[in-house]
C-alpha cells in the first residue's frame, strides 16, 4: 500500500474571518460591548442591548452555554438590529466551538495514519512519530507507518534513523521503492549513498562491480 496522501486535510469548523487569532485558539472573544448612536436606536433596542451585554458577561466568565442561549434570543428577537445581529452571530459561532467535545484520540491504525499525515502537513513530525509508533506497536510490518516514519525522521534531519525505516517499508511492500524515487518528502535523504542503494539497487550493484574491477 502506498502512503496516505500528504494533502489530506481535516474538516475545518466554521471560523469567521473576522475572529481574531486569539479567539480561534479559544481565548477571549475578539469583540467588546456594542454601542450605537442614539439616532440609530429603534424600539426594542434597550432590551436587545441588555440581553447582548448579559451574553457578553457570560462569555467573559466562560459560561458558554448561557451566553449561547442569550445570543440566540438576540438573533431571534431583534432582526432589525443589524450590527448587534452580526456580532451576536460571531459570538454564537465562538460559543458553539467551545461547547463541542474535544476530538477523540485516534483509535485505529487508519485513524492514526491520518493523524500522522496531518501532523506532517502541519510541520509537526514529533506528533506524527508518536502516532506512527503506536501503529507499529500493534502492527510492526505496517508499511505505510514505516514509510511515514522515514519521512518524519527525514524532516527532523535524522537520515540515520529515517533510512532503516525506509528499508523496512520497502521490504514490507516493494511498491514503496518506486514511491521513494519520486517523493519530494525524502529529498533530504537523496545525498545519502544508502538511499541510492535502496531506491535503485541494480545501479548500486553495477557500481559495486565497477569498483571491484578497478
């Protein structure tokens, strides 16, 4: 089996572009209490702003369930308050994200391979290695895990660790040899003589014979 696509990506939760980086990471929401000019006030404005401010205080206290309920009241009850509505929707998205349960730890080999692939895509080879080692603890000959371990250690600048994993991956599945020849993720290993022998053994044998004749 060939390695899973490094281009795979997880489903992204809704995150409006107007949310700050801190908000996307789960810290304080990005917007503060709203203030409208008196000329903009319409019937019901005072009630709407009171509910909105209660929601804002609940957010500050990290009481996301209560804040979400209050924001829904603003959205449903005051459709003419456009600015208030826009901010309420942004905050409600934030609350919904905070109320979601954390993602489950990968439990199967396929889930761990996917998690490792995502970690490599994100430039986190250490996290990838942790997932892959758990696969090998149960399936020592899993060629995809072995191959991705070679990639992860190559990205960490550890050719002496990466090459044995690549060799094992090829032994477990010879198709990995053809993949390794063209895989840019292994470019860091191409200066290593052992890499040439792995991906093109016939050339390595021919070279050894020429050296022996000299």
